[in-house]
C-alpha cells in the first residue's frame, strides 16, 4: 500500500504552485481574453481560391474598416474575428439602400485576393453576449450546488456526509481556477479567446472530475466499514491504492484521443479540445490528490493549520 496521505501537504503545495501563476494573470488587468460570444462580434471562416497569407488578410480587413480583426489560419482556412458587422439598410419601400457589411467584405476580399468562399458566418449581438455570460455563470454555479447536494445525499450513511460533497466542490473550484488561469496566460501570450465552447468544456470537465472523485469516495465509504478501527488515513490510503489505476487509465486513454484531435483537428475546435485536455488532467490530479486529502485534513481537524503551521506530531497519519 502506498502512503499517499503522508504527502498530502506536498500535493496541496504542487496545486498551489500550478494555480498561482494563472490566478496572478487573472487578477491583473486584461486577465480574461473573451471571444465574441461574451463581448459581441462576428466570425467569418474563409477559404481563398488563390494562395494568400495571414498578413494580407489582416491588411485587407484593416483597409475595410476593421483594424481590430483577429486572423487565425489552419492550412488553407482562415478564421477572422471582428466587431459586429453592420446589417443591410432598406428604405421605406423595402429597397436596399446599403448592402450588409458582410457582403461588402466578401466582394472586396474576392476582388483583392482572387476569390473567396465563406464557409461559415456567426454573429453575436451585445444583448445575446450579456445573456450568455449570465447563463454561463448560473450553469457552473448550479452544477456545483447540484453536486454538493447529490453527494451529501449519496453518502448519507457515513459520518458528516456533506463533507464529501464540499470536498468534491472544492476540487472542482481547483480545476476551474487552473483552467481559467491557463487560458488567461494563453490569451496574453497567443491571443486565445474564451467562447461558449469554453463553458461547454468547463462543464464537461466538472462532470469528468466528479466521476473520478465519486469513484474514490465510494471506495472510501466501503473501506470505512471494511477496516473498522483503522485510522481514517489508512482507509484513504487503501482506497487510493485500489482506485488509482482505474482513474489514471481512464484519463490517459481520453487524453490520448484529445491530443490526436489537438494535433490533427481543425482550428475551430482547437481551443475547445485544449480546454478539455487541461481540465481532464487537472481533474484527475484533484480527484486523487486533493479531494481525498481534504477529507483527511477535515477529519483530523487540520483546516485551521492548512495554510499556517504544520500538523502536530501526535496528529500525523498512521503508516501502513
């Protein structure tokens, strides 16, 4: 049996060191780099008939009144993000007075760069963007509350069942902070934006992480009755030893698929896949090395000393 619990403060320190740079990036001005789903704007996915480079496309959009345009390229496909494009204007009789800005841009790009095909066009208004932000926050909050209530009910036959739900939610906060921090840094360095798919990835990560946490907690619940009289630290060590192989195998096989998608998938899903990859790695770590260790710290009454002095000698966990 591996004595995981003995190194619990080391695991907490590793988490803190990994999360800290991202938290600093989030706190500093410009910490979040939101996409058009949260700020409003337009996205055009383009393919040109003639070979062109990113600089040419960026210059063309700048000349057309959109110097803020962000251009990303994946092989022969360009994804361009701009402020909202103006719709067409009609007079009282229904005649088109001025064509839509999208149509004007298509015509100008085709004339300048030798023909263009619009593969996809998306536009988000400021009102919709505000609603997306509000509902995204509510979705994550509702997921956390639901997890807390469900786990408190599912582990009702053990002592202080709500601790299991609280520790699972704390592990989720760890995963969410790490994910946000990583994307904050990537946004500063590479201009990666947060969009609606990022919320989808976050909720997916929450579900994956909770699944792993429940597997460990359920084994702890079984072993509490199996190893009657044993210290809680020993019970947790037994439980982690019995479940760590399953957790790692499940996560690694999923991450291998995500790595393949990251390398060979299109640019439009790259941020989504990257968020899943980072989140699942964080969730696997937190399920094994954070959630269960928090249970031990709570059980031993060490929460008051978690960020202060070291635990007293007589409170050290028993070794197998």
